């Protein structure tokens, strides 16, 4: 059944609402508080219409997905938009209920028979690593990478459902639509997506349904060298020590998808993230020293401090401050 939607088309906001035809196939799915309907547009491209429900939280989630997909479009259009990410076609915030229309390739990996065939496993793994690179460059943290949000259409993988995505470095908001998920801790970082993707990769390689990173880290030592090498450091409890997407690309012997030459490129997002991570490491060291000093201050105050030790402490503080300034200056320049 063909319906004429009224959409503010992505990249063409100035023209207001425009008519857009979609042939719906009757499939519907409730994704938390959002209702999804499926069909094809006039060029036979598979699409999904996502509508907010009666819960006010669903409007917030829909708005967040529009913002996230708009950011992806703005950050990833120097070359062709990657097929590994769902693409915003348009949205209508004034409709009751509000909705968005986006591309929707294939079916969730959760519906495929496990273990995957070898000729499917390789492309799925490679595309998932590319997805992590795209997310890192966009500065977005998806926060829900899993078998249900990764779709396979027989040719490639696509990440969908960005309603929980936030910018890296911002607080990760909790939601009532995911009661089985632990509450977020602190700010969202791209290493959070790496951990979620690592759990997916471990499941795909081993067919073991394990969701506890601590248990996966213990079991990883028992796996073959291909799995161990690819996932080395991914489940480190200290997320600042987890590898970045470029490291995973090198482990898979894949070129940087953002570089026409295939060589890795350094983006503004990479420099920003590097500066933030260096700052976080220094802050962690500072907090550790403060805790140690609080426990040992009574001993230190009883002991005379030599001038040489005072100079050493001063110089260490100065050098640490200079390193922080240089790192942040390089990140922002």
C-alpha cells in the first residue's frame, strides 16, 4: 500500500515539508517505545518509518535519532555516505505522532542461524570494524550495538536504531525502555561501542552467548589466535586502554575507509578524542595521587622534606602541566 508522507528531507530543510511516496509491506515492529513500519521507496530502496508512541520518552528518543543521523550525514559526506550506517531520509516533527524515515537494509543478525557460514562471517566482521571507525569519526556513541541493531542483507552489514546515541563525552542518559541493561556510568565514550561490538564479535566467532565482559575476557585466552589477536584489549576494564578502531582495521588488514589512498588519516575527531583521553589519564593519575596523599599525609608531615625533593616535586608538576597543554593544543589545532 502506497502512502504519501510529508517529510522535511535530510539536507533540504529550507524547503519545509515535501511529499514522499513509500510502498509499505504491512510489517510492523515495536522497538521499545517506538513503532517501526517497513516498505520501499520509489527507487525500491528498503526503508523504515519510525513513529513515537504515547510515552513522552518516545518523542525524546525519536528526536535523538534524528539528531544523530543528521550528524552522521554532516560528518560523512566528503565521500559517498557509507552503506554500513542507516541514512536519514527525512522526518516530520509536527505530525501527531512525530516520525522519521530512514534506510533499512536486511534483517537483524539475531534472526540468522548461528554459527554464520565462513563466507558470511568475514564480511560481517569487516563491516563491523568499519562501522566503529565511522562512529569514532562522527563523534557519536551508539550505545546499543548488538545482534538486533546490526542488519545483514546478504551483501553487507548496516547499523540501525540510533535513538540512544549521544555525543562522546556527554552523560549517557538512562531510559526506561531497556530494563535489562545496566544503568550508564558517567560519560559516553567511543570505547563503550568497542566493548559492545567486541561482545558481538566474540559471539560470531565462537557461537558462545556470553554478555559479561569479565567472563569473555577469561574465555578469550582459550580461543584460537585469530580471535585473541583481533579482540586483544577490547574487554579491558579501563576503557582508556582499549584499542581504537584504526587498530582493529590493521588487525583485519583493512584500509582506512575514510582514506582514498587506503592509508590511515587523522581527523579532527581523532585529535579531539586523543586530547580528551590524554587529559583523562592525567586526571586519573592526579586522583590516585590525591587518594595516596590523603592516606599518607600524616607520615609525610612528620618527616623533613629535603630541598632536592621539593625541586623534584615542583618539576614533575610543571612537566605534567606542559604535557597536558601540548596535547590539548595539538588536539584543537
